[in-house]
C-alpha cells in the first residue's frame, strides 16, 4: 500500500497513534504494547481501543508483531509512511552547523575534504558515513576489441584515454564467430573512437537503436556488444566508508550472519556504488528503506543520501547507512547540511 493510500485510509487518531508508536520504538528499540501507547499518546484512550487501532495498522501493513512479544514494531512500509507523511524534521543547532563548516575547510585538498565529510557523517550520526567520490570527468575511447571465450561469453578489451587498458567479460545472446566480432569492433571503432564513453552510451547507441529495423546482422551484433561493453562501471575506489563498526551496536543488526553480509558489502563496495549511482542520477535527497535498496545485505538498513557538487554540476553523493530504526528527523538534516557545506567548500576551491 502506498503512502498516499495509507494517508487516505487512516484517520487522524490512527496516524497520531502510529506516529507515537514509531517514535517510541526508534527511541527505545523495544516492541510497543497497547498500554504503553495508551499512556504515551495522551489521548485518554483505553488500551482496548488502542489495541484495535494497532490491529488495523497491522492489517494495513504498517506494523508487525514479533513472535516473541505482544507489542508491535514498524514494517519497512510503515517507516516509509512515517518518513513521507508524518515526519517533522528537526533543524540542526547553530553549534553543530558551525562545527561541520569548520571541519569542511576549503583549504583542504579535495581528497581530505571527502574523507572529512564521510567521517563527520559517521561521528555525528553514530552510523556508517559513505561518500561517492567525483568520477573521472572524461573517459575517452581509443579502441575496442572483442575475443570469444565461450558460447555466450566475450572478452572486451578497451583502450581508453591515452594508454589505459580495461578488460571485462560480457555475456551475449548467442555465439559470435571471430569474423563477426572483428566486424563489430571495426564498426564501433569507426563510430566511437575518440569519443567520451558516456557520450557513446547516451547518444550513439540511441541513434543505433532507433534504426534497429533497418540494420544488417553485423550492425545488430555491434549494438549488442556496445550496449554491454561500453558501460562505465563504477570503481570500488570511488567510495569512502567510515564508521562501519558503529552498526555493531544496532540491536537489529546483531545477528552475525546479517553483520557478515553487511560488512562484506562494505568491503566489496560494488553494491554500494550502484546504489549511490542511482542517487547520483536522481533529484535531491534519496531515502532507501529496507528492501527498497534492492540489495540483500541492506535489507535491515536504511540509506539516506544527498548530492553534492559545484555550481556547474553534481559531482557525487554522500550519506549514511544505518538500521531502519534510526532517528530520521535528526539524520536527514545532517546529511542535507553536510552535502550543502561540502558543495560550498568545493565551490570556494574553484
């Protein structure tokens, strides 16, 4: 159920009780029972009335009842409704903003600034701070070659910029012979050599796909190769993570299997980069709650990101990773102001 449909179906009393329950659970980390909620809400409602409202909220998918407790806790859908509809953001205190501004000193070099930003996010929120570093501004294709490895695998050899060689393996829809691969490479080299890889993806391939109906077999092969081979893959060195060990204190992530998967994701960084890449191409702040991230290792986590950059362009994104039971009203403005202050520092360097 979407936040809009929940909003339409929940009356003011139900929304008030739900908000009180989520805030209590975020603060204490314990399932909330009807007696506790009746006392907290100050609505002069009996525990039985509150229990009925909680049952409705559970039916709507906003709450669940852990089998070890009679109380309720929010679901991922419940957190989404809370964040989108009921959350009231707390502005940062002036002293906190001044401290952030002091730490993000434009006199530092760019690398030190990035490291400061991720560490500050971790230190202030007591979560894991992440920052996606600015991508290399241009990757120019010089030459591409294809080499068949098996029935559905092709080795792609890319020569980019001046003499940098990148190798990657792609899977194809069928077996291609050596002559077909050579023809596809020749065709792409004639079209793409000397062009930025992003330009190739965004412009040239769009034109080729539009003309797919009139293409011969060689051109179709070139399109398939280009779509899979000329992707600018994120590099694990493009992301910094600070404060991973903070998450060991989160009760929800205390299961060793969950922690192991999460720390493997931090070490590998590939999934994190793809998630941050989604934020890079979105508008404004992004909040991924639980399974919304699409990565199993982050199923018990929320990720809050904000873009940073210069006046001319967005350079990257930064944010925090923590349990879904986080103080959203406090963390969201911290991520937002850190991104703004980092952007201001980068602008002063120009």
